[in-house]
């Protein structure tokens, strides 16, 4: 039985997203970071990667695109997304009783497979 094309497209998009999240995790590991979480969820909010190096905890949003026809993938990290990411990060800190560490929000994008890293991409809301 064939899947409806909308389900197939969504499955492909999720698969592609997971592929790039793995590549982003590898990028951070090569920079000496420890991967704490992948696809961490708080209610309906998700953080793609949570990584740590020394006293620095980084919450990472990964975006990909096959072209820049509709703008750069980083442009999809809008105000609503930032609000959700910071709320999820706050919940992660509470759930794990984390205090007294430096925090940063990064965006990692892939356009046609090319990685771009935007450290400290935004401040928490």
C-alpha cells in the first residue's frame, strides 16, 4: 500500500532533518563539546541539540534547506521559535537542576549540505 504523498514528504523532511542534526552533533563533538541531548522535548517544544563544554551549555537549533529560494534557513528562526526554544531551555535547566553555568543559543544551518554556524545567534526571551 502506498503512502499519501503528504505523509511521504513529511517523512522525508523529518529524515533529512535528523540527518543534518547528526551532522551538527558531529561538528560540535569535533569542537570538543559533549552531546547531552538530541531532540529534547518539553511539551510541544523541542530543542534539536543540547551540548556542553566546560561550564558552557549550548542549546542548538538546526535548520536546513535545499536552496535559498525562500531565504536563508536561519531566517526561519523567528520570534515565536525563539520564544519556544528559550521556554524549552528554561524547562531543561529546571528539570536537570542546572545552575551557575554559561548559556548560549546557537543556530546551525545547512544549505545544499553546507554547514554554517551562528554562535550566540540570539538572546533568550
